[in-house]
């Protein structure tokens, strides 16, 4: 999931959107707001279409890194290397999903 800023529910409230459910990112021609389409749901968000697309791409890249590190951990890495790589990928997943600070990860 990625964290976006809702303009629908409570202005400025964070919402978490599953990347896999995003079908379209567009600008509403009537008000200029960014619309994220997820199935039948249309969410107006503060972020620009480019920023939403960047967050989606970043999430997909980190998930691919996670898959690769998981697959290689069962064959190639020593236990302490697995732990280090796992921790690094999990910190990155938390960052891109908005579960930790945007500029750097705590801990």
C-alpha cells in the first residue's frame, strides 16, 4: 500500500491505497484535483498524478527487491546476511508505504 493525502473524507487525512487496485491516475477536468481510480471508487488526493505514479513505481521496485532477496536468502546468504538484507528491505517497505518518516527511516 501507498500513503496518499485524501481530499474527500477529511481534508488532509492520510489514506492507504493498495497499489494493485489502482486502475487510473488522472486530473479532474472540473476542479484540477488528482483522482485515483480504484475499481468503482474515485479518490481525490492532494498529490499530483506524477507523485502518485512515482509512489506506485517506487513501491513496485521495492517489492521486487523484496522478492529477489527472499528467493536468494534461501539459497545463497548466510544467516546474518539474510537478517541484514531483510531489515534493509523492510525499512524501505515501511518508508514507501508511509509507515515511517518520508525522509529517512527511524531505527
